[in-house]
C-alpha cells in the first residue's frame, strides 16, 4: 500500500469518526468497509499525526479523536 493511499484512507476514517465519540476496530471496519490492514494503516497514520488516541475500554481497544 502506498503512502498516498494510506493518507486517503486516514482522511476517510477521520471523517467517519467525526460522527461519533469512540470506536472499536470492529465498529470502524463496519462503518468504513476497509479490510483489517487498510484500517490499521489508516489508524496508525492518524495516531502518528496526533489526530486519534488509542486506549483500553470495556469493549477492548477504542479510538477517539484527539482534542485540538
């Protein structure tokens, strides 16, 4: 997967995440229809750019948008 595709996917995930508060990996897969690898790479881009935070929650690992 090239960098441009990863960035595009990250933007799509970020846009979807703006609609809610916190998401599990399964929920993000459901709303984006990305495969596991595509979604994980997009999340890594967002975490690296300090746009998404990962933490442990009741459902497992959750992701939320970082506050600006």
